[in-house]
C-alpha cells in the first residue's frame, strides 16, 4: 500500500509543480511597454540636459510631431517647425560654465504611452546675456509616444524669465515659427 501512497504523492507533487510553472510569471506587455517608455524618456531627457547632440535629440521625435508650449501659446504641427523653435544649433546659446547640463530632472513618471518629466533649468547665456533668475525656473514636459517609441506629441510648461518671453515674442512677430 505504501508504494501507491508514494505514487499518489509524487503525482500530486508533479501536478503542483506543473500548475506553478504554468502560471504566467512573465511581465505583462503593458508593463514592458511602460518600462520601455520610461527608458526612452530617461534617455531623451539626458540627451536634452546635455544639449550637445542635436541629431540624437531629434531622433526621439516622430515626423508628425504635435508640439505645444503652453506658456508662450505656441502650437507647432511638424518636426520641421519644432526644429526652428528649439533652434539648438544657434551659436547664440551657451551653457553656463558651472553647469555641464542645462537642467536637472527631478521627477519622471510613465505609463504605456505617456511620460512626464519635471525639473529645474540652470542659468545659461543667450546672445552673450546671462539668463538666470533668483528662483529656479521649473518645467514640466509631457511626452506622448507612438508605437515606435517616438515622441509624437509634446506639451512644455516652462517657467520662463521675462527676457526669454520677450525674445520668444520677437521671434513670433518676425515669423520665425
């Protein structure tokens, strides 16, 4: 009789092992996509903060980008218009020597299609004038990603200094974008 009990216990043990191993222990696709979005956003913000590789920065975007700067009320409907607005290659911009990156990213959250970054911009030079404020100019940037992990929609909320807003206003009046 003991051999039957051992066989029964062995079969129950095997059944339990099969049941446990058949449970889906892999990460659901939505979580994988959320992690991919967060990784892509983290890489994007690092490239942006370093402000050295314009082509790498642009590689994060889809051609059909919809961009909005909420404070200056600028709405752009293509990557080409965005290039004109961000204007990284302009030699008038210079990093402050005490800040190797142009901002600090304090918070980053993401789901399976959107990432939101929040942080603080550091002082910089524009056309040889120092742009800094007595307070830290904060930003919140919303990024929407397409199926290829390209940013196809972006909304910037940047606490600009008065001088930067004046410069943006002049560029709008001159039809730069």
